[in-house]
């Protein structure tokens, strides 16, 4: 009976966590810019490796059509695939609970093109819906810590109020490509369930083995 309880409890815990966690993992959606005219996940990754980080500091990069990546493509970093924290702001809370998206471009020098605005609006709408992030939690990097990122030509109120209108302008092939990125994360019910349950069972078996060994040792020490 005890054996059954171990299986059952770990199964229920893994199931509940695997259903709840993927939709509640992120509380904020934070927009950045790369502050460069060209770029891609590969170039951001190289720059951040040089700082000693294991991957790009952001979860997603929104390509602008340079470095051979089609404009509007959302490139997921390992942080997005694994669902880990970002290293993108000086605010631990926003790094831990935020989903960080960096748009390739420098919006301190120039405003975003209408096509890029549509790409960004569609990406934000898609992610906000998937992760159930309300509009008042869609932020710019400078709302989290002292910086100009994502540049003076990006205005939060303007971005958020025109989301639906701008997103409607997106090219359908770009929209489809952006939707496919949602499948690139391991923080989805099935893989998460498998990891959580397998992890718990391994711990449980290890604990049982340790207890059995300790029992044998104690018995051998007992005076006869
Ligand atoms: Zn930033």
C-alpha cells in the first residue's frame, strides 16, 4: 500500500505541476532592443558568451531580416527552451518572472518600421495569450531598471494600445512562423510531466535504497 502511495502521489504532483506551470511560468513580457542595426540569435549569443553566460540573456530574439534570418522570425534561446530565468535587466524579479524578447534594431536612433511594428505586435499578442500575461504586465526594459532600452522611439503606452491594430497587419507566413516557436519549449505539459515524474521516482528509489542499506547496517551492528 505504501508502495502504491509513492507512485500515486508523485504522479498527481507531476500532473498538476505540468498543467499549471507552463501557463503560469511568466508574469511579465519585457521588450528590449539589441541596439545594433543588424543581428540574430547567433550574434547575441556570441556577445553574451563573451560575458560568461551559458546562452543569450534573453528568451527570444525578433529578427529584422539581417544575418540571413527572415524579418519577423522569433528565435528561441536555450533560456526559452528550458524555461529558465533571463539575464536581461538589473531587476531580479523581472529576470526571474519575465519573458524577455529582444528586437534586432536600434530604436534610440530611428523608429520601428511599420512592418517590424506589426511583427512585434503579433509576437507580443501571441506570447501574452499563451502565457496569460495581462496588457499592464507588458513592459519595456526601462520600466524594470534604469536604461534607455529599447530606445526612445519605443513608447509603452503607444505599443500596448495599438497591439491589436498592429498585429492585424502582420504577414501570414510570418505569423505562422512565430506561432511555431511556442512548440520550442520544454516547459510544455508533456515534457514537463515526464521530467517531473521521472525525477521524483528517481529520488524516491534512491531514498528507498538508502533506507534499506541503513537498515542492513543497523541490523549488523545489533548485538546478538
Ligand atoms: Zn534591454
